[in-house]
């Protein structure tokens, strides 16, 4: 099987949209400081590009979670593989995600975060597949809504590869 990547959203379009979302965030956090939480590893590329465009003070922390369940379906029961370094008490938290699919992982994560008494919690995602949603999550900032296709690039992987692509693509398979 040969793998080929079809471009779904080109680099210039992704970058331009991140700029727009960053402007919205700059406005709504005016006079405050943002504590960004990146979800490893997929959320990292988007988080860096977003953070570079934010003009209010920003601090960063990271969390890594793994979902119990089979390879194709997340169960919603999440194990924390790497926890945050800093407490969240009183902070204005912005969770930065690569993609929201069923919503299971994220709703569990948001519950863990809210239990730590931040001043506020908002959610920002690069991609959203609304047609796949099983658990309702309130998304505050979405760069792109996409159809139900498996995408890679800009942090997203297929078998740990393609995270470094500077655009959003779809993996296609062909014989030979
Ligand atoms: P869920 O919302 O709990 O179903 O899981 C979301 C996670 O599944 C994301 O953080 C990604 O790691 C992964 N995921 C979902 N859809 C895709 C995709 O199209 N490409 C790559 N990873 C995906
Ligand atoms: Mg993720």
C-alpha cells in the first residue's frame, strides 16, 4: 500500500485563520493573562502558532493523556500520562487542542481542569468534526470545522508520522 497525502487546507489558509482567531482571543482577554494548556503531542504545533500571535501576557503548561479503549474509539476514561507542572487556582485557562472528534477525551480533561479551581476555562481547537460528537463540549474558538475524514499535519499524526506537515491533509492509500 502506498500512502499519499491530499491537501485539505493549505498552509496559508491555516495561518491566516489562526491569525483571525488570535485577534478574537486578544480582544476577549484584554487586561488579563492567559494560562495556555497544550495537550501533547498533537496540540503543540497549533499552540505555538497561536501563542506567537497573542499580545496579552501568556504562560504555558502541558498535559499528556492517554485514553483507555481500542485504537479506533476513545472510551472517555483518560489516564494522565504527564500532568501539569503548575497549579491552576485563580488562573484564566485556555485549553488548546488539535482536534475534537467524539469529545470524550476533552470532556474528561475539562472536568479535571475545572476541579482545580481556575478563574475561568475556555477551549480553543484547530479542527472540529461536529458530525462525530458523542459527548457535548462547549468550544469557544474553532479554526475549521471539517467533514468526517482522517486528517494529518499541523500536529496530527497517522501512526506517529506526518505531525510536521505545515498544512492539513488527508491520508489516501493506493495499490503498488
Ligand atoms: P475524542 O474527541 O476523545 O474522540 O478524541 C480526540 C483525539 O483523537 C484527538 O486529540 C486526536 O488525538 C485523535 N483524532 C481524532 N480524529 C483524528 C484525525 O482525523 N487525525 C488524527 N488524530 C485524530
Ligand atoms: Mg489531541
